[in-house]
C-alpha cells in the first residue's frame, strides 16, 4: 500500500519576521563589531543563511581605534575596547559594501556612530544611498570612545536631538541603538520614538573593567570597556521587555544571546529580531548553528511561526 507521507509530515516552521517593512528570512543578525563587514565570514559558510548583518560600526572619518590591549576575558563574557576602528563611511560605501554584496544578498543593517550631531547626520546621509542598506542603526551607545557614542545616549534630550536630525536626511528605517548604562531605559527609548525613530536596538554593552592583580594595572589600555556575553543576557531580556511594553515601534534585541532558546526568549520579551554578538567571537559558526536549531526548538515549544511569539509575555 502506498504511504501518504504528507499526512504525517511535520508542518514547516516559519522563521520570517519584518522590521519596518524590511522582511528577514529569520530573526538572527550578527551584531555590529562582532562580524566585521561580513564578507570575510563567507569563507567559512554561506552567510546568505542569515537574517541580516549589522556591519562594523562606521563613522564619518576613518578611525584607528583605541590603543592595545583592547580585550579582556571575564567569566561568562568579555570586555572589549576597540574604539570604533573603521575606514570611514565613504570607504565603507565604496569598498566594503560591494565586497559584501558579492556574498550576501539580503538587506543589511548599517551601524553608524559619531562625535557630534553633524557627524552623525553626514555619515547617515552618505550611507542612506547604499542600495543594500535596509536599516540604519544609529549607535548612540558605544562605551569605548570619549566624547561620542554613549555620551549621546545617556540623556533624553541628546537622543531626541540626534534622532530628529538624522531622520530629516535619511529615507531608510532608522533604529536607535540604546545604552544599558542609564538609570531609566524606558524614558530614553520613548525620547527616540517621539523624535521619529522607526525602531530600537538594545542593549549595547555594559560598562566593565578588569585589573591585572600582578601588575596592578587595568587589563585594557582604555581602562574600561564594553562588557558582553552570556552574563548580560538577563539584563538585556529585562530591558527589551520594558521598552517593548512602553513603545509601539519594533525592537531588535541584543545582549548575551548564544542559542536558539535565547532567541525565542528574547522574542517573547518583545524583540522582533535578535542580534548575536560575542558568541561569534567564541564560535564563528554560532549564527548558522542557532538558525539550524530554531525549527527544532520551535517544534519542542509548539511554535509554528516566530512572529506569533513577539511580545507574548
């Protein structure tokens, strides 16, 4: 007797999500600073499996970054103080993005930082015209530079000012990446939303420090740096939950994600998409492993479509 295999086949799991009209085949996005400009990773696997890529943090002008050493190990995480090393926005548009386009055919997230409102505006204006940029990620939360980055993301007024100014010169959806190093993440998020942000990304790294007890000196040359990794995951989930309940715009969750179950947990807290950061530095195959494991985890939890669980808690 001929068997009807379709009758017993497990239903296909739908991993797709949409961010401000930009459809992603799955919610997994390598976070900025942990994946370079993406194309180098194509030597290891087909990066077209990713939902998107948040490219290395880009500024108006080229930057060498902070002095060495720039990293320190921690239990369940790491500290980095790279300092936004990048070739500048023009080189990114002219050199880096064309290389990425050859191996990645999905819309990307362009992470932009600056040291003044004018720098943010000009850098975002220039990258806005790049065809493969689907979303601009306004980084007002980098803890590793002086006079820029996080200094813009710690007050409602400065977040609103830079968001409003960038929104006036760009056409792509604008997502503001928020710092956890504040006393009230909800008020900062609302300020960005009120100023015209199309979405939010949180959290960036916590501010951390390690000391070499033998030399009695800080381990990283910049003294302090961004603490990331599994240890910060509960903080990230809490902040994503708070912000998604307080705001009506989409959230990209980030912070300590290292498994398919972490992705689902963060989406239940309110994230529409999830960025994976430090896990890529420990295991270059972290993202494809997570994507491959998602359908199995969804089946175990009785989830047919990931979009159904966004903010279900």
